[in-house]
C-alpha cells in the first residue's frame, strides 16, 4: 500500500495495512536544517527553503506526509499583526497585536498579503515534485487567531465581559481561516490542519469552547473532507465537541487518555492522531523510549502515529526515525 492511500484510508476510518506515521504539527529541526542548508528564520520566509526543510521530514525522517509551514503566525501577520522573526531555534511570534496597534484586521486581499503567497508558492513546488505522500498545510485555528489579534488574555476577558466584541473578532478569524484554507486547497494541499492551542481547556473553559470556538471550527472543517484539528494540552473535556466539528482526524497530546477519547468519539468515523510526547520523549528521551512509547500509542488505538505536539527544534533525527520505525516494523 502506498503512503498516500494508507494515510487517506486511516483518516476516513477504512482499513489500512498498518498505522501510518506523520506529523500534523511543525517538523523543522536544527539537524534537518543542517542536512538541507535551509535554516530558520529564512525557511519561514523563502518558499524554496521552506520546501527543502519541510520535505526533509519525509525524505530524511521517513514521515508519510510533508507538512508546512513551521509556525503559527502566517494568518496573524497577513491580518496586520507585527511578527518577530525568531531565530534558528525559535519560531516567529506575534510581537504586536492588532489591538495594540489600534487597527482592525484587513480581510480583503488576505491571500495576497504577508507570507500567504510564500506558502502558496511552497504548496505549488511540493506538488509539482509529485512526492508519493500527502501535503499537510497547517495554520492557526480561529480561536488562536482571534487571541493573536487581541492578545490572549484580553481576548479571554472580552469573552466574559463583552461577548459581542469577542464574537466579532472570532468571526473575523473564522473568515480568515476559511479563506486561507480554501486557497491552500486550490493550490493543492491534500490535508488542512488548523492548530488551535488557545482553544485548549488549559486556556478556555469547555463552556467557552462550545460557545465561541466550535462553530468557527465547523466552518474550517467544511472546507475540505481531509482535515485534522490539533488542540494542545488535555483536550479530553472538549473532545466530544471537537468530534462534532466535522474534522476527519483529531490530533491530541499525551495528556489525553486515548481510551477515554475513543469512547467520547464513539461510533463516528474520526481518526485519533498522536500522541508520542514531543518534549518528554521525542526531544529528551532515547530511541528505545521513543520506540516503546510509539508502540504503546499504537496499541492504545491511535489511527495515525504522530508527535503529540510541535516538534522541538533540538529534537534528534534518530528519535524521529525511531518513531517511524515503530510504525513500519512489526
Ligand atoms: Zn499542541
């Protein structure tokens, strides 16, 4: 079975020959930067370097997907947030929110602004090389994007004190996410993957998730049948809501009890993706630990084996390969 078919089948709840292995979250590491000569921060801005570094996740590590980009700031930047570029071992981050600048987001012409054309160019290049693995395009989910526009703390307070104001921002964020996801699919993205860390129960209560985050996520999931939602932390209290958003797969961290998550998902054909600890095991563990934890995740019933969250830049390639080995060896 080819990797693409294996991943697609696993995402749609059909039988595959084995559990596929990939990363839903960022894949840039210092070792892969050295191997390719494509380093952050340039690889976050130059489409050619973005392609070289992201493809290494497949060609060097063995992931059964290619995943771009390496940060969660592309939409925030296109909407007008100021971005600090980061360094070789640090991702770009929002340095000035829209609120700080006293401006409202510019939605019109979104796909022509900031690094959106960079991502589209990278998609085109990866597709033209006809790799036999799917291309995953990630981006900040609506709640996270609204938090970037306002500042997370201010956004959380606004939800409580001025619900209409919070709804306005989340609506803008939803529109931006949908617009961007549609553009990515048009250019050839095989899987869209919003990551919505600010929607995690460690930041937002499940009640607030239901009120503010759920409908915008439904709108994003509706863009493409192959979609994966990643939410950080212990997402178990909201997993039933996440399962109602329409995503083909849910990507969760190690804090989520897989058996309980499966139970909450119930009869729905939704792939559970994860959840080998990115920091505790992939970054800091030995190859043996990675292999053991990965086998444990497979035994616990993940449909797609993956790091639990974004791969840390100092993660050794040998550990990422051990993760791949756990999926590909009996
Ligand atoms: Zn995460």
